[in-house]
C-alpha cells in the first residue's frame, strides 16, 4: 500500500499526476490518494467576498481560520471542484476512482479543538468558533472494502469530530494518519517544490535524504507550509511508516519518480 | 427499499428532513437519498460572475445550460456544500451517511448528449458543448455493498458519460433510475410544494392521487420544474415502481408523511 498526498498549491499538474496514478494502479499497486485545494480555496473565498485569513499558533504553525462560512467554501472547493475534477480525470483514464471526504462514513474522525491559541498582531488571542481539529481515527474497514472491490479511494478534508461537526484538518497529516492506519510501505507527498530545500526557494539546495533519527532537526529548515509536511512525516515515522518521500508534483511521472526515490526521502 | 429525492429549491428544510431520515433509518427501512441544489447553484454562479442560463428544449423542457465552467460551479454546490452539509447533518443524528456523486465509482452512467436542440429567442439553435445527459446505468453493486455495511448513500448529480465526462443530469430522473435499478417499493420526491397542483401555485388544488394509467394526462398540468418530476414518475412506473409520492419538504416528518400517503400519490 502506498498513500499519495497531492498538494493544493499553484503549479501542481493534476493531469500528469492522473496519468501516473493510472499507470501505477494498472501495475497492481494498492493506492489511496489524498488531495488538497488551498490555493483554489483562497481564490474562491475572495470571489465570494469572504477572503481567507491565516492565523499563527503560539507554537509557530500557520493555519486557515475556519469559521462556519469558510468551512462551506472549503467544502465547495475541496469536496466539490477539486475532488470531483480529479475523480473525473481518473475515470477518463480507466481508474475506478471514488471520491470521499473525511466526513463520509466517518473516514477521518478526530477531536474538534475547543479553542485555538494564536498570535494576532503580536498579541495572544483565543479563538473558540473555529472548525479545526486533527485526525485520530481512520475508518479502515470502509476503505478496505472499497479497495477489495478494485476502487481507488480519493480522499479530501474536512474530517468529522466525535460530535459530528465537519472539521478542517491538515491534509498532509491526514495522509500520514491514513498511511499509519494501513501500515503503508510508503507515504508520498507531492507539492510544487522538488522536496525539502536547505535554502527555500532555491531548488538546487534539495535535501536528498533524511535518516529517520534526524527528522526532528529538519523542522527548523522547513518554511511555512512545509512545516506541516515535516510534522506529518514525524507522525508517520513514529507510527512505523518506513519511507516518506517529499517530491515534485509539476513533472512527468511524478509518482513513479517519487517511488524510485527522487525528492527528499525520509527513513 | 425507498428512494428519497430531496429537491434543491428555496424553502426545503434540510434539518427537518435529516431528523426524519434518522427516524426512518433507525426503524430499519433501507433507504437511498438523492438531493438537488439548483437554487444555491444559481446564487453561487451569480456571485462567481458566471450567471445561470436556462434553455428550453424543442419538446418544451427547461434545463440548465451547462458549459464547463457551469459544471465546475455545479459540482462545488451539489457535491461540495449541499452534499457534505447534508452528510454532516445526518452524521450528527447518528446516521452512517456517505456522500457520493454519480461520477464516483460510476454510480450513475449514461450518454452525454452530442447536441441539444433548444429554442433561443424564438429560434431553434443547436448547442454542442453542453455537459448534459441522462442516467442509463446504476452501479447497484457498489451501492448494495455500502447498504450491506449499514451505510446510507447520499447521492448527487453529476453523472458520468461512457467516455468519462462529468454530465449534468436531472436529479429527479436520476432518483427514478436508482429506484428502478433496485426495484424500490417507493420513490418519494420532496420539493417546496405539497405535491402536484391542479392550479399552480394554489396549494389548495393539490391532486391527491393519480392512477398509474393516467399519469400521461398530468404532464400538461405540471408547471416548469414539476415537468421533470412527472417524467421521472413516468419512467419509474414504466420500470415497475409501484408507488411514487410527490410531497412537501418544508414540514415536520416530511418523509414519514409521504410514506403515509400525504402529497400526490402516483400508482
């Protein structure tokens, strides 16, 4: 089993990725796909007059402020346009794709945060009406049933809280939780950079290998959005996933290249 | 098996409907839900600067002009906001809902129309880049697998063409095709009127019963959006469904009332 996370940033080529998923699936490799949609969500949120806001946690992580209206827009883009667009591309290529959010069948379940502590204009502030959380449980039975029948699950946030609220969760960490639940051989994370860069955005400074024991040292190297990918990798390693690859989602055969070890290999 | 179609017009109360679905599912009645989203799609399309257009076929049926951009907006609303919103409401009520479009796992497959002949400003015109079609095949195996595991499928257009293009299909007729595929006991269609009205919009002129043999005569009574519901009913009757109910989606216990025969009962 390989879990493939496809980012939602500008530049990632969903057609090339769909071509490659079809090739890998046809070879018989079991696969689960997880995708993002952040750049398009920002754009649509602007167009709908509810511009995106980002908050920085006291521990230094940036995340989307998710009030109820943002959650609706998030679902429109992630579960609607991006998920169905990708499923359609895969179906055209003969892949039996089936698109699901973490809400559906409680595929991704977790705790909704009661309060998030953020830094706003240099001051600490507590936000209580945010719909965010973290995936703690994966509905393996449902996903395995679909896999057994030859379907390719294409998963997207949001997840669902124990009380039944939709919650925005980080896609990289949700993919890591999914890989851990299945004890996947590898977790591959495609984004719009070639991997973890020593000096972002200089692509010639690609870090090609990080031994498992040294992953913690690389958190400080990761810029902004890469931080959660590194955190997802830490979590996946802790859960026993042997190999995590950060790779380039803008090139031909991005999945096969990552499987072959192109990018930043962790583990 | 009951197939329940919930319309997408203004006034339909999704909270009351979700309460009632939970009650009916808890009694052990097998159910498949299909929903619409037309009113919200119109609103979002306006907000996104791609206002809705409707065309009238030469046979007098009105339908949404669905170019590629409209299809994206359609998916955002139907598959994103409405589908996930309804699944969330059901999950909160303890129902194991799982939201899927007709694209996913090719649940609804059919032919994309090569050309649609419409009347535009009194003249005949042919449109060739429309993403519309009709459900011809239902993936019973996938839906039955989910039902067998206790999940409630919550289905929404679009469907998928044989070539793998997403196609806008009428939700009432898709629900009818689903009911026919499962040889359901009943097809219930909730909208923002109490049923078929002799003199629309006068609700006191509700037609309480239409015998199967007389359905064709009622096409002329149906106004605008009701026409496709009557067509769906004709198709469902032709496929052997014994009972179709057009009922009110704005009241308490709308599903149980419809099952009890409140509304327009056909068959």
